[in-house]
């Protein structure tokens, strides 16, 4: 057997399959679970803002005060003793705790400072901390969880979430609060925009919401779907529960285990659920760090099946959640090519002539499933090296354990020469070893792994050097996932081979030298172009272009199109703070794609106003020329009526649909009308 010994690094986000261990019993699992009760917001909950005098916090605080939330002050270092919005300003959270005794701290500081602010609130023992910031570096959150999980005073919601709200009582976050109505349905969601959809659906059904918890799309959230369930199971005002999951991690399986046990209790509350991302392509990050589906991961379909088997009622899209819940409640209550994002390909040559022939077939050509697609980068570099003979091979990864909130080493022996994807001989079982972010690779850990690999003592030192080297890269370069093969060579050495390193782009500012190695020529053109404008674009294989705000809603839109027999040409998350300019760029990217036969614009307005979206569509038609394909527009939420009015007054031939499912069905119909 032969293998190449080299490391290929790629500055992109990626995750390997993450295993988990979860007890299905309902009792609390540790000290941190004692803080679930802190999620019970009400009209008496007192709130402070961290970063209080900053622009974002000021705007949000004004809205929050107008909503009726009991805001009692804020923290801005160096400005203590002043007033802001007629409220006191403190230098530290500890001072605020002493003076005004807040129940909640809303963290409104830039992502690179969010972890420090969260830790300050934990140390001051604020009962509930809410962090809405996107792109908090993963290693920052690992450090937060080292503290968070060992205490029983402070509960964290977020980061990368809309926040938490008890409608008409207390709002902490960025959700479009005007659409929320006090009622009886508890909602916990990974996706912010899908939680807005569930809110709209339950409000239209006359049910309203008791509490809505945004788990958020972060890889390491402070509050999970299962935590939300534990809250709602015991919450008196909650009569029905909605759970919204998506690809990435295994929070949905933990929730399913909990629901299964809960269904055995007397008079369990009904649970409605959905999981977004059934059509998400493998290996792509769909809008936020936690939403990525990698080889070997639990699929969205498998997650939905687990929830269904546990007793939850699965719905195809959020538009039907309200009516389904009303029905359940009975109406009684309201040679490896150097190309990013491709699976590894290897070629072996016996001599120089054969090697030159292989290189000629690869260089300048496209690899993978779409060799004729000119949007996919052609191979521009090859790595050539001497083959190595070996008798044993192990796959080893160092990654982030999303269920245990810490680094983990996973390893298994590969029995087949083709590697882990071969079925000629069954690979060995996967073994997992927890690593302390603070202490790193200990001698005991090295000994345990050496024993698992069956290595003689003479190779333990070499193993230790490899593991310590991996951890040094993992911690110093803020990696999300490092993968390599350990080879036991025929001449008695232990070597690394065929490695792939993946780094956190949220840490890009701190890792500027690393990210300077990025080669844009090896990336998909539209995806790289979209990134420049703050858009997340992922190329897919269909003919329906999509413009959506929010990663969860975008995945659900792709799924709904598939449900009605269509296929999306792209995933596009315009983000929660899209502007007219970014929306124009989004339309431009999609309209230039000749594969696109229809476009679906699906917006749930929160921070993003629907009238601005309408103006962007009109401007796109003006600047890009007449719309060459039919466009279906669905607008819900902030200023949706004004947006629809603007579109109705134009002569663009746009199809307007209010219903989620009908909008997807119409787009499929229009895309296929000439086929």
C-alpha cells in the first residue's frame, strides 16, 4: 500500500462527523443546567446593555425600551457615572450588578470582543446573557464554555442569534418584535429567520407565543434545542412547542432523545418540528459557522426522522406550523489536484513517463462531478512526491466537539488501501479522546492514544511529537478541523500523510498571515464575488435562482423548491443587515447565471425592510436591464405591505405570493414551463 506524506492547507470552514454521548433521562446533567430557569423572561426582568453607548446598542436599546422592556442601564468602560438614554452608565458589569441588579445583559459589542464581554457577565453572575453577534471566533467560544459549563449562576443565549423574547413583556435581541403576540406556543430555533416564520405562522393562527428562544447558528451555542425543550416542558404558559433545526452538529438528536422520554409522561405537550438543509450540498458552509454538512454527518432527513420517531410532528416548511399546532391543540387555545472544496483525488505513477501523462490529463482541466462547468476552477498545481510503503494506516482528526464544547481527537484504523470511503474491508471503530484547550496534549493522553493504536513504546515519542504539533497548529492558528493519516511505514517509521487543515474565517483578522495564502483562483467565481459584498452564495445544480435573507430560511427555501419537484441553482443568504447595494449585487450574480430559468425572492423582514427589498428589485430591473426570467416575490415582516405596494405599482411582470409553499411551487412551475 502506498500513500503521499504531505500537508495541504485550506483556509475554509469545514467539519468532520461529530459523535456524541447523551443520556435520555430528563434530570439535569450538570451545574450549568441549573440555569435553564433563567430563560423565564417576564415583564419584571431587568435588562442592561454591554457596549451601551455604541451605535448598535443605542439603536436597539431605544427599540427595546419602546417595546416596554425594563431596561435599567448599561456598561461602557471609561464612561461610568454618565447617563445615556436617561439611564445610568457603568464602567463594569460588576458595578451594574451592585447598583441596578439586572436579570439580563444584552451583549452589543463587535464579534472579536464578544467573548470577553460574555465572560465579564459570567464572572459578575448575571443570570442571563444574550449575545447576538455573528462571526465570534470558535476558539473564543471554546474558552467561554470552559468557564460557562462549570458554573450554575449564568445562562448564555447565543452568539449568532436573534435573542430571546417573551412577547409583550420583555425583548432582548434583534428580532422584529412587532410581529410577536403573547400566547401559548414556545419556540426554540437554530435559525433566526425561521423562528420569525414560525412566529408569523402562529400569530396568524391566533395562538401567539409564550417565549421564543433563538439557539442561533453558532457552532458552540450557549443554549441548545434540548435546553429550550426543558424550559417549555415545565413552563406553565406554554401549551405547544415548536423546534426548528438544521444541518450541522447533532442538537436535533439530543432534542429527539428528550422528546421521546417526555412523551412517556402524563399529558405531554404537542411538539411540531422541521429541519432545514435537506438539499444542502456536502462540505459547504450554509450561511453561518454551524450550518455545514460534511461527509459522514447526520443528514437533515435523518434528524427529521429521529424527531418524528420520538413523537414530534414534522412539517415541510414553516408556513404551515401555526395551523398544524392549532390542529394539535384542538382549537381550544390560542496526485492531488490543488483545488479547494473538492474531495481528495490521488494518482500513482510507476515512473516519470507515466507521471507526466497523468499530470497532462489533470492540469488545466476540471475535476469532480462537473468537468464541463466553467464556473469550477481548473487544476493549476500538482504536488508530486515519492510514494511510501506502509503496513498500517490510521485516520486522525483534531476538531471541535460541538456536544461537549471542547477540542477532541478522533481516530480509526483504515483497513482498505483506498481509505475511509472504500467498502472492500470494514474500517476499525472510531475512538474519541477529549482534549483540554488549556492543558493541551498530556503524557497520559499520548499513552492512551498509543495504546489504542497498538504502537510499541519505541514509537510513543514520535506519536507525541505529531499530536503536539497538531495541537499547536489547532490552538495557535485557530483551526476548526485538522485531518491527517498516520502511517506505520515498512521501514519502521511513523509519518503523517495526506493532511487537510481547515481554519475559522471568523478569526481572519487575527490570522492575517495564514489567510494571505488564500488563492481566489481556486475558488468558484460566483461564491468569491458574493463574499466581497457580505453575501453567502453557494452554487447548486438546478435552474431556480434564490435571493433570501437568513441562512435557515434560505435552506428551507431550497428544500421547499425540491419538495415541489424543482431544483435550486444556488443558495444565497443576503444576511440580516442587507442593503440596497448588496441586494443589487445579489440579483446581478443570479441574473448572469445562464442556467437560471426563474428567480424566487423570499424575504422575512426583520432588520431587513421589505420595502427596501422591493426598491432593490425595481433598481435591478433598471440597472441590469429587463428581467430575462420570471421572478416570484414573497415578502413578510417589516414593511411588507409597503414593499408589495411598490411592486404592484410597477410593470415588471413580477409574481407575488404571500404563502411560503405557494411561492416555491410557483417558482418551480415557471422554471419548468418551457421544458
